[in-house]
């Protein structure tokens, strides 16, 4: 991962115009993850278009301003057919983006085959309720041959989850709280995945994995991690890839078989 790109993305995120104080606080907390996302984005190579699913206009302008994509399209949950026109003003110009509304795990995406070089689906997989493979398979369809999908999602086998399970007091998801009801309904984390499950699911959708790894979430740093690792190691359990955040970068490969209902998600 290129450290200079991480630094540039971090600085850009700190200066990103935000519509509210709550949005600014969210960005500030998640800069490490968001900047790492931009650093993992591959360069445009054919269509020079990218699609960001779950588009909250956070890393969205950076896909153009830092990653170099000529067209950035957004996807957001809502009634199919609605299209929002988003504009962010910067000192050196403005960023514009169209955001299409649809259900990422039920609807056919409103784009032709092979439209994009890259689909970004970060922090969305864990919110899906019915069929996460639909997201992967539709992403594959709208990608050009050799196009990339970039995913991030909580790792349910991370050390923080192991600790919660050992303590037996809280559910061992990275984030399991329901949202307090207000005017903005939101689907919380319905299912979190191990790194192995994420990789198996992506492969089942006809992608060839290039990067699959975990990182530690800053708020879960601490000496307790060494203790939990010692417990795992002493009892013959794997100690690698125990961060709380999973990452996967994979490429569409039409020569690979597709398994629409893999056991990693749907059981035996």
C-alpha cells in the first residue's frame, strides 16, 4: 500500500467540505479506513469509469481527484429510476457525480455490461439481508474484463471479536448495535464475515483475488491483543489475519466458474 497516497488521501479527507458537524465527526473517526481505501484503488485502465456502491460522497470525489477516474458514478439504496446530482465545491474547482438509486442485492444495476473498470463496495457487505452474492455477480457483470472489485467489511474472526466471545458478555460482532430510531432509517450489520468467507464468496462470483488481508481498527489497539494471541497460539489456533477490518481486491476473470450459492454464505 502506497504510503504517499494514504497521506494525500488523509489530508484531502480532513479538508473535504461536509454538510454537517456529524458528517465531519464521522470523517475524522474513519480517516484511516477511508484513506487506505483510496490507496488500494487500482489505476484506471480501459473505460476509466468507476462505480461506488453505498455512495456517501466521502471518498467519492477522491476517486477522481486522487485515483484519476474520469467518471465516477454512485449507487445508493432507494427506488429504481431516481438519480441524484451531487456537487462538491473545492477551492480549485467542483466535483460532480450522479448517484443512481436501486437495491444492490435485488435489482439489476442500471448500467450495461462492461461499463466500469472498478466497483467499490466498502462497508456495505455486512448490511446485506437477502443475497450478498447478487451484489458480487451484478458487480462482475458491469465490470469490463479484468476490471476490479474493492471490498472492505468487518472481520468477525478479528481479535476484538475473539475477546468478546471469551468474555461472554457481548455479541462478538465488531459492531452489533441497532440504530436509535430517527428520521433516517438504516440497516445495521446483519452479518459479519471472516476473511476466509469473504474470499470464498468473491471467488465464487468469478473473481481472481489479488489482495486479501486484515488490518487493526485503531480503537481496538491495546496490550490485550498479545494476551489473546498467546491464548490462540497455545491452543493451536491460527494467529494470522486477526485484524478487525477485512479487505479484498479482486479482478473479473471470465474463464473462472461461478457458484451463485456458495457454502460460505448459504451453507452446505
